[in-house]
C-alpha cells in the first residue's frame, strides 16, 4: 500500500480498505509512517466475522397439490440469494422419507445431482433430467423397489414409505460350521478400532499414541481356563501359521470366541484369516 502524505501537528486520519477477507480467519496488519527523523510502526489484528445469512424455518402447510413452506432470511448486509430445496432419503431399513436442506453452504457447493448433470454434459451425455423432481420421477419409474415412493405417498406419510423389497433372490441362510479340529475351539472375530496404524493416524504425532496396539481379547473365564493372566503372551495358531501376541481379559467378548483389532502395530492378526472360509477358528496356547 502507498501511504498518502499528511501534514501538520495534529492527528490525521488515514484509512484503507482490506479485501477480500475470509470469515473466521485472524488478520494482522501494520501501519508504517516515515519522515526526516525516522520510521514508526504500529501493529494490530482482527478476526473477520462470519456474515453468513441467518435462516429460520416456519411451519409447512400441506395441501392436495403439495406443500407450502415458509422461512426467513437475514442477509446481514450482504447481497444474498435464497431458495428452498427438497428431496428424499432412504435409511438402512429401506424407508424413504422427505429430506430438506437445513444449512446454506458457502462457496459454489451444489447438490450431487447437479454435479452429476454437469459432469455428464462435459462428457457429452444428456441425463435427461433438469431438476430434483425429474431425478425422483426417473428413480421410481426405473427401479421397481422405489415404485411406491411417489411424491404423493411421501406427502401423505410423514414417517416415510417402506420400499418393496425384491423377491427375486432369496437371502442365503447358511449356518457357519463348527470347529472340526481338536484344540481349535475359539472362533476368531476381527474388528476395527477408531485409532489404528493407518497413514492418517500413524503419521500424526498427536494421534499415533492413541492406537492401542495388537492384543487378543478373551472372556475372563476362558482366560482362567487357559491358565493365563491378562497382559501375558500367548501363541495363537490358525490353519496356516501362528503368531505371538498379548492377551487381555474382556467381559464383552462372548465365551468360546476371541476378538482382535485389525490394523494395529505388533502381531498381524490378518495372518490367521483365510478369506476362502466362512469362519476362522484358532488355537490359543500359553508360552
């Protein structure tokens, strides 16, 4: 910035507009002034406030033709646009319910269906839809399971519409085999921990110590029958190999099973897993 010349012995006001600014960031600035006797510098800082629009939703009024929704928008002194968006969501039960956006995102973020349309257009393909209503209509007409999830049905049922599950493929009900080798009496169960030796955790100095490391979890009664104590080392054997790892008493583990976390430092529990089998049974021995 170029300083304007000022004169006289009284305080002179000097201003300059700093832009653009990002909401939430702390900015530091300095004011320099020079004359024949030297240079003076004063420093300051400020935080750019967030002036995102403030939204509130009013009640929705249902009619035979659809629903009338209301809301208020406080633009906070900035040029602002507003619109309503709506759609549906399907949960794990297979229940379709209406979905409305609650937060106005910043920048150029858009719904995924808009992104898909633009990507298809760039690749020279017309998806044949121009709104979320078109997407929904195409879904219920082309996927038999969604045929009952019409907009009229969703408007009439606030709790959603349960999908019609296809009966073409019957779910397989096969009981896992029991252990067929003497001594291989523990069913191996493998899970995940929030913190493991994945790259994001392992390369973060603050997160890496949170990974617990490899350990075999057994019910305390099974551990007592084995003749081992929590914290001791045991040999765990599968069909192809054996590993040595620490064992811990864990009342949450079902008797007759052992549990270990995947992707932990130390013994690799993956060496005992045979992906061609329904289940994997292991033998646990004291050392």
